[in-house]
C-alpha cells in the first residue's frame, strides 16, 4: 500500500531524514516510533504531499506521490500533529466544507457525514460549533475529516498527543475499527505504550534513520531481548529496590499498572540484594529490574538460555515460585535498538 | 471534481462567505459604509447650496458630489481591502489549517482564487451597496451612466488589484499582522507617493518639452488616476498633472483603460506568484 524508498530531507546543512526506507502492507497498522525530532513528522509530511524530499521516492499503491500528488491525495487522509479549526463553523458545516474540497458527491453526503460522526462518537455534536469542542473531540473530528473521501491510507501524526487517558483509549478503539474496515494506517507517536497494543507493524526511526521496520514480533525478536519474570518465595530486603535500580539498564519507567496481579500478592522491594547479585551473575543476563514485587530479567539467547537461567537460580538455592517469559514491550525493544536514547 | 467546478463553486469562497455573513459585523459594516458615503453626500450638498436657492437641475452640484463620493469610495476601498485580504493565507497558516486545505483535491490555484473572491467579494458588496447613494445624484444631473459604468469598472479592477497585492503578502509573510502592515504600507505609500513622483518627473526634474515616457508608469499604476480619467469632469482635471506628455484629452482619458490593463497584468502575475508560494511540492528547500 505504501512504499517509501531512500527518503532524504535536508534543511540547509542539516539532514533531518537520512535515507528512510520502509513498506506498509495493506490493512495493517504501522506504528512509526521515534523520539521527538527523529524525523517522523518530516517523513509523514513528505508522504502526505506537503513537502518535497531532497531525494527518494514514495508510492501509494502504484501512484508515485511526487509525480502525481493529486492522485495520491485522493487516496490518503492526513491528520497533522498540530492543527486548528475555523471559527464560527458548525461540525456539520466543517465536514461539508472538506467534502466539497475533496469533491465528494452531494448525493448521499449527509448520510456519509452522519456515519463518520457516529464512528468518532460525535453524532450528537453535529450542530455544535467546532471551536467549542474539547481537544479530544477536535482530534476525533479531524479523524472523521480524513475519512470523508474514503481514502485507503491514513497518515496520522501523533493522533493521541495531548489527550487524556480515556480519549486515548477511544482513539485506539476507533483506529482498530478503521483497520477492520480495511484501512491501512500509518500512525506515529513518541510514546511507545500508545502504539504497543494496536500496531501490527512498527518502524523505529532514530536521528533520521530507520533502525528497524517490520511486524512487531519480528522487531522484538531482532532486538534479541526476551524478558523473564521471576518471583521468589519469602526473601525480604529493605533496600532491595535501590540495589535493583542500580543494576537496571532497561525498562526503568514502565507504565503504571503493567502487572497489577503481581503487585497485589508481593510488595515492591521484596528481593534481597544477594538474590539480585546471583541473577545478574547468570550467563546471558543483560539487566534485572524489580517491578510490582517481581523480578524482570532481560535475557539474551533462545530457550536454552532461559532453561540455563532457571537451573542457575535453583542451583543457587533461590526459592523460585514463578518463572515465565513476558511478551517484551516496545519500550524495551526501542531502548535495545536505539541504544537508550530519548524515550 | 473537475477543475472548472472547483473554480465556479469554490468551497473556500463559499465557506468564508458563510462565516462572514453569519455575524452582525458584516451588515454592520455595510450600514456604516453606506452611512459614511451618504453623510458625505449630504455635507457636500449643503456646502454647495450655501447661499443659493434650491433648484431641481443643478449639474454643477451633481458633478461635485459625484467626484467627492467617487474619491471617498476609493479611499474606503483602499482601507478595507488589505484588511480583508492580507490575513487570508497567513491566517490559515497561523491557525494551522493551511496544510489540511492543501492535502485536499483543491489545487493551490483554487485555494488562492477562493481567498481572493472571498476577500474582494465583500468589498464589491460594499461598493454595490453604495449604488443608491450614487443614484441620488441623478436628481441633480451632471454625470452620465456611461461615466458611472467606467468608474465601476475601475473600482472592480482596483479591488482585485488591492486584493491580489494583499494576498501576495499574506502568502509571503508568515504572520497575519506583518502581512497586513506590509500590504497597507505598500498600497498607501504607492497611491500617495506616485502623484508626487509624477509632479517631480513632469514639472520639476525633466524638460517639459521633452518629458520621459517612463514617468507614465506613475499614472498607469495609480487607481486614483485611473478613476479620475474614468469619472470625467471635474475629477479628470487631476490627469492634467501628466499634460506635458499626455497633451490631448483623449490621451488623458485613455489612462483609465491603460490602468485597467496594467492592473490586470499585475493581478495575474501576483496571483501566479502567490500560488507558487503555497504550492507544497513546488520549491525544493
């Protein structure tokens, strides 16, 4: 659906995008991940026909975006990271205006706008003034605007930025629904947790370079990080958290509530410094963190490495009551791939 | 959407008209505008009739009122159009809505034309709303419908010219405030200073018997002279400024159509440059 080949964008002597190449398959949600200033917005603006690259090509289906921007615009819906609305315009008029701009036939347009507003939960706001809507509502309205000409590809630049948690969940659900309807979605964020649960593919951009791109599982595998959750019976140590923190290299700021079941049975800071030292000395262990009362061990290697770790712990006499692999989070992967830059 | 459809039923124009006419500001401005013109007409009538008996046919009075109203209307349009047009594109940029517009199927040319029509359309509405005031002068006689038609043509071209200049600054400069200041600055400076340059060219610095042709640029690009030539007596006396080179009445009267022609060329050039400025994929950065 979307093919980006060797994209380069220079602003004077500064190279903002350095040979970015990736492909987005039809019907997928592609998470475009990277810290602020990595080149996400520039890349997305080029794809959306709003910026000419210094080099490289972009195809939407078989349409060359740079050669035929008009045809490309008919196939894409773009939502920028920052956007405004017009004063003194009602939601319905706003949608009608963009439908006019896209040349959507007048026949059946009212029904179309009604269904789009319903999709983004704004059906009851049809006669409200756009500038009076909340930030979350404006974001959803902008999404509905992107869909007014029924594009195949949606380019959403930080669609959840500045939204409260509830609005983020709503936005995520809408994107899932759009995927079910066959849309291909390229969505960016610098907050990985936002993308973790909804993307089928991710691309990680760092300092203008694409450092990884592909299905989420593949990226996780390629990052070589597997995380094992270990729980020990008994052991208490007052300063264990500090000890763990000193060793931590990755996963230091996980989102709250990631493992609520663990926190309920065993309080944080329940591991002894000796136990942590034993685990760290095991072969293949990259880092150990204490989280929600359990230990999260970042491990290099395949299943054999995990088996060897378990044997090492048992041999050392640690009372292991739980030993299971966690699906590693995008944050861990991102940190592993980009070498611990900004998150 | 065909390109033709986009120009005829321009969404940018329609949206701006809808929003502008929704508030009380627009009718208020129309009332104020017509009121000011009417007040001027009454004042001049009172001044012209001082010490005279009122008579039905007074062509002298009619011509004076018409000349005053015509110039006053030009001043009002010069004040109104940059204010309406200079924020058109810079405002979209500041509001962060320009990109949303440029990713639609509207071409940049359609966006620019829509903006021009929206900004100048209101000024033209003001102009047409003032017709009843001009109609009053028919009571006195002293000017013809032909002259009124020519003047209207010069007004329309002038409004488009002022709109195109303002829109250009709106596309070139990022902030609305700067664009408005630049548009007012350039327009008023040119309108006020070009007669001065004309005087210097034809009456001070150069030989009156062999004056330079290029000095006519000051006549052919100034709406005040275009209007003066179109409106006839007594306004056309202004064009005597260029008598050393425009020695016949016909040559002086021709100022109006030459002004219109040059203005249309400038309008075309500025609109083209404006479209280039907002064309997203045009310029390599």
